[in-house]
């Protein structure tokens, strides 16, 4: 068993670093997950909380490559994974089946799957704790490294300003689940379910989506004024996109003189707004051929 200690230590280290990396490449999704799970009261707090945990995972993973204070690191790992596992069990008990955010958006895992993953990691940590030979070094170096790594996250992952972002409150879409509109490139279409022009635009967008494999991520904000349902709209237009509902005030705030309107978002910034010529604008913007 002792011969396995070092390889298991490296595997656990890589797992922590990979976990931190998957969150770091898209911190917005992790922020939204923290909010949706009730761990953060608002986006600003979630942003700081996300950077703390990302930095902590990076620090733990890097320290596990070295032989210093291994037993203490494993004890802390027990506490960290144990706390996360208790929270995941709660999510599982209330029927939450969405991506828990353990590996960001890169690897989607339900709470149940993540519980199993954590149990395996806890077992590995236990074996390391029992078999590893721990060497000592100045605690100032260890705590200084952890602190510096955590603080560096605010440098490498600057806090975004969402004050002027009109879509900050939209973090959950049917068919998609949790979504971070403030990262990457996204299209946001604003439609009235009964609007014929909106139906024509959705038909065109559906055709483009089927034609181009690199078609960008498109979300729809629906305003329902009459009797047309989402199912009816999708049947008429032969299109299916992640969607959320908006009220009348939000609808009129987001459209121009009349619907439809499409917003092109680039890394959380409204780069362009289109009220017509959707096909031409999309083909040009995303260089689709």
C-alpha cells in the first residue's frame, strides 16, 4: 500500500488542479452555481467566493506534489470534501439534477455523480494519510504560498463589472439549465410569442443552426401576450433554443421600436444590437461559411 501513496498523491493533486482550472476558464458559471445553490446572496459576493475556492484548489493541488505536511493536507482535504459532500447530499435530496459546477462547464456532473466522485477522492486521501511520510517545512512558507495563490486569483481573474449588463439576472434557461451570459460569445433573441416577425426570425435562426455546426450559442427571452405557447411557437418555426420568460416591462426595455431584436454579447459586453438583417449580421460576425 505504501508504494501506492506517491502515485495516489499525484493523482489527487492533478484532480484538484484540474478542478480549479475548469472553474477558472469560466468563473461566471461557477458564480451562478453558487448563487443558485444558495451559497452566495448576490453576484458580487459569488464572484469573490468563486475566486477564493479556485485559488484554494490550485494551492492544495500544487502543495500535494511536495512531501511537506502531507498528513495535515489530507486532514484539510477531508474537511473540504466532506463539507462539499454534505451540501451535495442536500441538493440531491431536494431533487436538484443540474450541473453542480464541480468541474465548471467543462464536465457536467449531477450532485449524485459528484458525491460518488468525492467519496473516491476521500478514499484516496485516507490511503495517503495512512501511508505517506510527511516532511516538515516552515509553516510560514506553506501558509504564505496558500495565501498568495488565493490572492492571485483576483489578479488573473479580475472581477467583472455587471452594473450596465442588461442580462445579469438571466442565469437559468429551459433546455439548458444554469447559463452564464457574461462569458464567451452569445446571442440573445427577444421575441413576442404571437409576433409574426419574431416567428419568421426564429424560423431563419433555426435553419442557420441546422446548417452551420459552428452556429453560436443562442438564448431566447420570450414575452407571452396572447395564446401562443412556447410549444406552439417551436412547432411553427421548427426551432428550439434555450429560453426564459420576461415580463412586459423588461420586454419593452429590451426591444427597439418593435420586436424582434437580437443582442450579440462578447465576454459580457453588448457588442452589437440587431433589429433586422439577422442572417447577414450573424454570418459576418461569426464568419460562418
